[in-house]
């Protein structure tokens, strides 16, 4: 079953703008992961943030985690058309992974 | 929502034996299923893409002769770990794609394999 809930379900922006996606979850976690999926392809791991971390950066990606609110956000800065994809968060508790339904991001050139 | 099941949920086997894991889409047809593997405290790693009626596409570094994938119907894909060794012990998770657009993906609960 799925635990994480991404918000929004779909997001459309212009190239160069920032994109923010949110994820909420229900139970305690060891870590939270963000994945990207291009249409019809498998998931690609983007970033993992542990429960004792609050923020993590990787290139144009910035992930925050608020365990008190059981929420996380993924920020993509200076978006590009190639960033168009679905983005999933996944919560991990002792290797029991639960995925959200994903946010469909469209970046218009 | 759409449900994907995996069987078994966990399995313990001896080294050298083969183990089959099933992934089923219970209430929808899935032309594409994905198989992932996750080692402890690591992220999910894509192993292969399984398309109904055709050969699976394996990711680089994944041995196709060791991890046999069969997608014989629109609701069932199987992963067989042949001649399993302790280093194959891992958490295996599948996902199924619903719809012709390939946008909706649903994940199974995973199978924990322990090879002694």
C-alpha cells in the first residue's frame, strides 16, 4: 500500500522557474527518498535524506525534511525542459518502502 | 486504487537454489512492470524493465542469466533468482504501470530474500 502523498499531483511551469513538490507521510521513518521517472521508464534515485537530517542538496535539487510535520519537499531550481517527469517520494522504515502516487512535472520550453 | 501484490513476502533459501518471486497486478492490466532491488540502508535500484510478451530489458550490471524475468501475461511478471548466493540477499520490489500513457505506477509490497 502507498503511504506518501505528493502534492501537487501535477505541476506545469516555464523553463527557468523553480518547481516545488511536497510529500506527506504517516508513520515514523528511517529515511525518505525522492525518485524521478520519465514516462514509461523505471525509477531513478535522486536523493536520500535521513530522519536526523533537515536539508540536503544535490546540484539543482534541494530536499527538506520536517519529521515533526511528517513532510518533505523537493525543490528543483532553474528548471529545464528535460526535468519533465514524474517525481515520487518514498518512505523507508527498516526497508519497508512505501511510495506516494507522484507529482507529474511539466516544464515548458 | 490499483493494487500490486508480490509473493512470497519473504523467503529463506539455501545457497545454490533458485527462487521465484511473483508480481501481480490485481485489478488492472500492466503492459510494463519494473523490478527493483534494495540492499539494507540503500536506495532502490532498478534491475530490469519487463514488458508483456517480450524480453526484459536489463540495467547495466544486472546479469540476465541470473535474474530471469518472465512477463507472460498482462497481470503477472516473475523474477527468478537462479543459483542464489548470500550476496543476493536483498529486498526485491516490483511495480506495475497502468494505462497506455505509462504515467500511473503502482508498487508491490516487496519480497525479502535471505540466502543462507
